[in-house]
C-alpha cells in the first residue's frame, strides 16, 4: 500500500471507525459535553493532572448548569459515573492513574480528546484563511531537507554563498532606505499560522507522553516474555536502555526541550512575542499566546518527568526480575543441600538405578528376513466314526477359585461396627485370607459400597502375609489401605 493512500484506504478507515477513541468520541451521544468540558479543563487551561475529587466537582457544576438549561434529566448520571465511563479502556478519553507517593486518583486527557477537538474546531467557518505563510513554511522545509541531507561540500557551499548574496542585497536596500514591510493581511496570515502551530504543540506533548508510555510497555512485554538466557536478557535491555530517548519521538522531543531550556532562545522568543502582540494590524489577539512558551515549558517538563518515572520503574522492574531469578537459584541450591543431608547416612549401594542394558540393541534393515509365502494347510473336515474320542482333562475346570465379595463386605462392615475406619492389616488379623491372592485383590476392589469407602495412602507401604494351599508363606507389598465408614444422610 502506498504511503500517500494509506489514510483513505477502506480497511484502514473501517478499522479506525471501530477502534479509534477519537472517532468514538465524535459518534457519542453526549460528545458536546465531553468535548466542551474536557477541552476547557485540559486544553484551554492546559491542566496536565487533576485530582478526581476536583474534576468531579467541576463536572457536577457543569451538569447542574446543563440540566437547569435543558431540563432536569438531560444528564441524569453523577459526575463520578461519567468520569469512570470516560476512563474505561474501551472508551479511552481519560487516563486514570495514581501519582507517585499518593493514594488519590488523578485524571489526564488522552491524545484522542485533542484530536477530536481539533477536528471539530476546524469545522468552524473562518473569515480569513492565510495561505502565503504556509507556502513559505513549506518551501523553507523543503530547502532544509534538501540541503540538510546534501553530502557534497561544493553544493552546500554554493547554497550558502547564494543565501549570503541575498542577505547582502537586502542589507544594501535597507541601507539605501528601501524597507519592505509586511502588509496587514500578511501579518494576520502569519499570526494565524503561529497560533495554530503553538496550540498544536501543546497537544503534541500529550501525544508524545502517550507514545513514551507505549514504548515503555513494549519494552516491559519483551522482558516479561523473554525465554532465553539471563545474560542475553541483560545484553538486550542494557543495549536498548535508551530505546525511549533514541527513538524518533525521543530525539525530536529532546531537541525541542533543549531549545526551551536555552536562556538566550527564551529571551529572544519573549522579545519577539511582545513585539508581535503590539502590532495593530493583527487585530484581536489570542490570550493564550501571551505565555505560550511557559505552557510549552511546563508541558515539556511534565513529559520529561514521565520519561524519568518510566526509566525508574523499568529499573525497579529489572531489579525485581533479577531478585526473583536469584531467589529461584538459592531455592534450588537449598533443595540440593537438603536432599544431600537426607541421603548422607544411606549406604552407597542403595543410591542407584537399574537400567535395562548397557548397550543398545541395534537391528539393521538388511538383517530382517524377507517376506516368505506361507504354505497352505490342507484341512480334512471328514470324521472317522471308528476313531475313539480324544481324552480331555477337565479337572482344571473344577480348580477355578471364586471369591465371594459379599462375604468380604460383611467382614468389613463387622470391623467398622466398632469404629470409623479399619486398616487392611487389622482386618486380615481378624479374618485371615483363605483364598490367597485372589481374596486380597477382591478386598482391594470393594470400592462400590454405600456404607464404606476404600482409601489408599501412597506415602506408606504395608506388608500382607498369608499361606497358600501348599503351606508356603506368601507376602505382598502394597500402599497403605484403610476402609473408612461413609456418613449416611440422616445418620451419623
């Protein structure tokens, strides 16, 4: 997509219509209330931070005046409800935050409010529209970009000599008494352009601050989702610790801030502004322009403080990350020490593992036999009537062991009649195994009973012994097993 056409692309405009807070504000039913109130507080008065109590009080007065004017119920909600709604993330007209060291909520307008307000103000009809000054500014910007990027010294020297010749010619004309004066329309044109630029700078500071917060959030997300080594993380963060200051937004801001901090530039600006304000051809003056450079300085200082605060928070965030990683390392070392002390008194023969083999069993593809066709077996389905029937030993059918689970359940219930639970060894001490391992397995499967439940404890082991039919002693090692009586509804 071409850069020049990106702003009028259908998909881009449709996305902005659905997601832009400024567009959402223009479509709101009470857009006039939001723009007039927030514009007066945060734009006209240049307030960059105000407590929730003070802002709610001012909004209450505004709502009372509007309800008196247009009828009770025009704006039925409280000021706090309106402010909370405007500060919702899906609305995005106010930024709600806490100042460092304060537990009181503060508000500041978002750049979306200034964008919407600037667009609404541009809809007003203007009696005078200057174009000459903007043309001169455009030409001067093109000249600065063209010759500012020129690497050929001869070309730059030729341009400087040309500008010197123009200055010498102008000096000669002024010395001869020929002074070119701006006519009143040209003065009003340039003053209008100055007011628009000066007011726009104040709005740009709020957007610059928001962009700094976005850069800080992106850096935090990169640190939080880091999945490589700690050394690489430190290299990444230390190598990019000046991401905010070295961004295009940061370099431009610091250049402007250095300009404001220059006493010589401030004095020059104050003198020029006083001289312009005294020109009679300008007519009605903008009252904000008398101290606009102080408003710039205040807004720039607030933005600079935000950058310092974000840098300090980022440093603490990294310190917390390092502290958590060091704590994890210490926990692992302490766990190793505890296990080592617990195994100190065990024989070394017990500390080992059994493996299936010391070498892998390798079967090469060519060692596998090839497919062989099986020989067909001839089946004789005929019967020999004279042949004697084969002898079959059916004694194995009568040697099957059947364990009656009902008898075992009755034994468990009888053992639980005197208590709430009974362990398997205690139960077998009263009712020894008569059918060996099959009876033991049946005990372990008695889990579907309404009067008791079977509980296994994997942390302990028990030994169960019995004698088989040949008189030999058998032993089974299994987790600790207990039968626990259930609490029946309406009973104990």
